[in-house]
């Protein structure tokens, strides 16, 4: 990959993160104060976090995990394929069950790839679904006399380390390669450190964001909701 290509991709990633991830996080994860409140747990969580169970402490105990954890991770996971599509135009696949197709920078073979966000983002049923899609692609290739082998069907995990892969991914890896984090981006781009470059580029966008005001507003709104319901 040429230096100008690398810079273009990193700038695209920054724009994507700014427009898609940050925007959705603020609008959906932060500004919507309504929660499904579990009345059996909210006082425990508030006391655990803040040492008291007033409405504001309860609101913080409910809002912070969502805003700093589940909301942003869900938003990112839902937009993975769009990220890749915007970074690498033309990588999208028309093959059923395949997200992208690319030429592997290591072995030079075309890979048929399902994308996943992180090392713990699939469940038991997902494994069989992936096997069915990959088996279907291989059978179709044989029918059309295409040279596609088992190692050409891969699961690409956007971030993480091999040691972090769940048992479900390990089960897949016994039959089809699971490529994760730095190795995935290297095979996709041909640049060994692109994964780290991408992390740094997105980190630059993070420095632009100060969510303290909207977070405060969300907590205050939920505090009032809790007082109205449970006082």
C-alpha cells in the first residue's frame, strides 16, 4: 500500500467514526434517558457505585454502563460492514452469507470473509450459521468450477487478540480460519501496522469529543423520571 493510499483510508476511518459512531452514540446512547429499570436491582447498583440510593445515584448507575459500554459497542458492531465498505470500495460481496471479498496480502488468494466486531461477539447458533454459509459457498464454487478451498473462507474479527477469542470462534477456527485484529488488517491492506494506525486515527477523533454536558443532561433527566416513578 502506498503512503497516500494509507492516509486516504485513515481519513475515511476518522470521518466514518465521527459521523456514524459518535453521532449515533450521542443521539441514541446519551440523549435518550428512558430505561427499562429493574426495581429489584437499581438500589443495589446505586449503592455499589455511589454509596447511596438517591435518584441521581440510581440514574448514574443505570446510565454510565449503557453510555460507556453497551450502547457504543452495539453501535460499532452494527456498522462494521459499512465501515469496511467505505474504507475499501468494491470489497463488498454478492455471495450469500459473505460480507466482503479481498485478496489476501500474505498468500495472494481471494478470501471470502464474514465480518465480526470483537472476540466475544458470536453465540452458539452463529457458529452453525457461519458453517452453513461457508459450506454453501464452497459447494457453489465447485458447481461453477471455481478454485475455492476451505482456507479461503475466513472470519475476520475487527479488533482483539487471538488469545481473547471465545470458544465459539475457536470452534470455527478448527475448520475455517479466524483472523483477528492486527493480522486481519494486515491481510486486508498489506500493511503490517495498519491496525495500530487505525486505532490512533480514531483516537484523534475521540479528542474532539467532550460528552460531559450531554451525559449530565441524561443523568438529570433520568433522575427526575426515577423520582416520579418510585418516590
